[in-house]
């Protein structure tokens, strides 16, 4: 997914979807975790950076970068929702939050930045049900 190219984000989505489908069919080894989602987010972001060098019109470029920021935010929210539902393998890292935040700031998506800050605060102050009785789990 991090191989680059203008279609890196789409390739990462296909790979992530395949992992999810395999997991749903019973292949526990294929279960995507925070690392897989972060790789997909990075792939989308790298797609935008690569494409910046192939400037089209300013409006097309701005729309494309907004699309990338929206996709990064969507993947982040999927990851966060799964973590908040109790899947400890989906805990987003500070690096992942920072990547998505920087991308949203780059397109001046104030609503997205606000939503990300809310979920970040919620996750930083939250412990999955299964680890509340385990001291030092994090």
C-alpha cells in the first residue's frame, strides 16, 4: 500500500477490503488492525503528495486533495469506532492521528479537524472494557 503511485490509495482500499472479507469468512489471521488501517491512510496521503507534482487546474487539485483528506478521515473513524467497540488491536497511534490531522488542516477542513479532536480526546481517555481490571495494560 505504501508503494506509491497515483493509485496507491485505491490499491490500499482493495487490500483492506480483501482482508476484511477474509476475516468475515473465518480467517482470523487476515483481521485488519491499526497497522493495516494506518498503512491505508498513509497510502492515500502519499497519493495526494505524488499527484501534487502533476499539477492540473487549481480547482481540480483542491478537490482531489479534499477527497484524499475525507478518505483518510473515514478510515480513521472506522478504526476509532472499532477500538471504542472493544477491539484493542484497532487503537490508533499518535502518529496516525497526527497524519490525518495534518491532512485535514492542509485542506482547511475545520469540521473534520473538530471531529478528529473530539474522537482523539475520547480515545485518549478511554480504556477498553476488557482491560479496565488490568493495571498497566497500556
